[in-house]
C-alpha cells in the first residue's frame, strides 16, 4: 500500500561495462521533458524476479542530461535478484521507472565539502562532485575501494578533481580512516556520504566523535547492505497461526503485502520509516538495514523497517502498529 507511485515507461538505450562486475545503463524515459533532477536523486525500476514484479532503487549517476538517466549496477553474489535482472537486459528493452527523487539535500553555500564514497556508493556522489567542481567549490572526494582496478568512474573523477580525489584502495594498504579524516576537516564542512551500512555506521560515529553536527553529514546507503548475509528467514504474525517465509530475493514488506497483511510504505529504501512494524519476539537475530531508526532503537529490536531489514532465524511481528507510535 503506497501513497503515491507514478510509473513512467522508458527504454534501455545502451549499456556499458565500466569496471569488473559494474555495468552502466542509460535509460531514456518516453517523456524526455522529465530528465531534469537534483544531485543525489534516485529512480525506482520495476524488475522481475522469478516472474514476480519487484522494485529496485538506483542512484542516478552524474548531473542531469537530456540523454536520459544513467545508473550503474554492481552484480553481486549476495544479490536479491535485482542486479541479475538488470544485467539480463539488452539495449532496446522496455522498462517502467519512477520519476527521480532526491533525499540527499545539498547546501551549495558551504566553504568546504567532503565527499565520501564506498565502492558502488560512488553513484550518487559522482553528480555531487561534478556539480561542486563546476561551481569551483572547495571539495575533496575520498573514494574507498578494494582496488583501483575495481573502481568505477576513476578516470572521470581524476580528470574532474585532480589531486582532490583521494583513492583509499585496501589492496594498497591504504584504508580510509574516517576518524582521522573527520578530525582533520574544519567545522562547517558539509559531508556527503554513500556506502554500505557498516561503513555508514562508522562514518556517523566518527563524525560525532570529531564534534561535527550530525545534520552536516548527509548520506545515502544501499538498502541491500547489512551486517548479516542475505538469507531466507521466517516471520510469524502475532496472535495468529500465520508464518511466512521471506526468501533471500524478496523483502519482508513485499511478502507481507502479497499475503494480504497490508503494511504501508513509501520509500522502500529504509529512509522514511513508514513501513516500520512492531517486533514481538526474536528467535535469531535482526539485521537492521534502515537509516531511519537510531542505534539505540535498533539495539532495542522493538521495531523493524520491513522494506529493507532482514533477519536470521524467526521473528514474530505485529503489523497493526506503525512507525508513528515510535
Ligand atoms: S518504506 Fe520507507 S523505510 Fe520502509
């Protein structure tokens, strides 16, 4: 059950492999007048997984272009099926997408900007780097990757930023030290981050530890990244005999809604909290993958964002209570 979701038809115009396991897709909406969007925007793409419709959210790469929307998709072994579907598409394929939306508010009037990307998290950061470089802003991009050979858009970024691009390649023994980085930047710096959940947690702690105001750290994350592997788990519904299996390629939200247990949602990215439901019991472990709840709320395990969070084992939930009761 979603409030507003407007789908528009589009065509996959072209694909390009930009790094091992990372493919760029140029998607052209039928209505070409809607290609403008703010930096940090994403689109939802309707994908088909085992014959069932699902939605996946992808950040748009770079600033808006009349050529269409560019996304980059990393194919992972831990995929829930979205990347496998995207990689199966050939140019000319028809797609349904949503209009771009941005949750990464950029304040363009700061004296300093610090961009941090972890792996494929470079996708929303690329456009911010482009826009800031074009404006002549004081900006540095810290790009954490396993190796330079696996880093998407490295040459483009080097051309754009020169020595303001700092690559932290773990195979070179140069890991990103977020504590040291944030301690070294002046107060008032705006930091834009995109990376996996574990790295985001570290960034938030380091940012607060360095004495910066939390609102000055703006972030995007991937709903697919958690601390546990993506596995099948079970959900019991309180006061009923219903027990559902959540396969690795589907979300708890989708399974609950498909089985008639209406759960409201909006972003499906772990950001808005609308899909939060009460947890009554945990026989296993919850893997909170949202950015809506605080660390304290996650530790208490009283609620779970059904759109992105997962579990190991079996959890019992009550779908009647919603996030507005938090
Ligand atoms: S729908 Fe927004 S957090 Fe789940």
